[in-house]
C-alpha cells in the first residue's frame, strides 16, 4: 500500500454503535443515534476542525507567534431531506496568546482554508465553507 493510501475498519458493536479503527491503530466509537458517542456527521465536523486547527497552529508557530490556546468551534447546517448532507460549515478559530498579530492569524486561517486543510478542501466541493477568527490576549 502506498503512503497516499489510508484505510480504516468499522466494526458493529450493538444497536447503531460502531468502533472505527484507523490504519495507524487509533480507535473511536461512533453512534448513529449520537447517544453514547459522536455521530458520523459530527465526526466529519470534528475532522474538519481538527485538520484546520493543525494548520492554523503550525503556521502561527512557524511565524513565532506566542499562541497558548487555539479552539476551533465548528457549526454545520444540514439540509432537511434525506440524505441530510451539510449545506454550510463554519469554522471559528479562537486564538489565545501573547501579542498574537491579527495579520498572522488572518493569514493562517486563509492558508488553511485555501491550501492546506484536506478535509475542508474535500468538503468545499459540495458544502459552503466559511471561516472566522478572534484573538484573545492572554
């Protein structure tokens, strides 16, 4: 298998609960009812927020910004008919640090959205993606 190929295995536990295991050996539980674990659609939002957060934090660190905390609040709006796909996803970054420059945060968020975040780039083919940020002085 090439390095460009990823894989996962999803096993049914009970009811509509499944355990997913990545090819790298990491596991997460998913629940179609969203009662005992995140639903698959929630997992997509978590993946988008995580992927974009990796980019934003990495870019800010390379810019030598004193980031102490970064939170990505992701909101997904779904259509009402089945399949209830997302029609809009918004990622809001809340960056906390010391003298973090807005120009660097703006650049990091735009680079993630436009170039680096694989999950967001995949979603934008069919979902209206938007981004915002705010900076909190530590």
